[in-house]
C-alpha cells in the first residue's frame, strides 16, 4: 500500500502556506515603512540642525548684512558680506553649494531683519520636508525658528 497525500491535505497545506506568506509579507511591508519613516525623520532633523548651525556660524563671522537691508524687512534670501543664502529648486544654497541633502527639501525660508543699524539681528524661519514619503504618502516636516545677531567687532 502506497502512502500519498490526498487532495484535501494538499489544499489545507496550501491554505496554511498562503496565510503564512500573507502574514510574513505584511510584516515585511511594515518594517520597510518604519525604516523609510526613520530615514525621512533623520534626514530632516540632521539637515535642519546643520543648516541652523551653519547660518549662526556664518552670521557671527560676517561683518555686514546686505539683505534684508532695513529693520522690519522680510526676505527669502540672506545676503552677507561673505556670501548669499538663497533657496534654489527646493535646496538652500550658500555660494552655489547645496546645504541640505537629497533626502530633504526646503519648503520655506524667510529672514527678517531686527535691531538697529549698528547692531543688527536676524530672525530666521526654516521649514524642511522629506522628499521620500511613507507608504501612507505622508512626508515628514520640521520647522525651525532662531534669532542671530552680528558679533561686535
């Protein structure tokens, strides 16, 4: 007498394997979604911290501010005697070099001049968003606000 599988046993086996593969696939998709979210948040956070630190450093080492020119004026670029910050195609550039990575884009950049002509201060608003979104389609965003003054020389 030969031992073999019946059709019912094969169908049960295939059903169990299909269920197992569906569960395994959904776990894999969830893991990839969390990884993508983590990378998006990390890119936005790192770029934001770097850009704000770089702005503060360059403003402190500058001796004059050309744009914005007068107190109370708000612009979307920053002109210093050492170079100009401007947003070009979603990238913040200084002297023609991108300051943010490929994984993030600048969605807002405004500079408001505060203070007097002898001791100017700048209020900087920076909004970043991740270029890659989760499977859910939501991009990660982060806003930064800082006030920086020229150093007395």
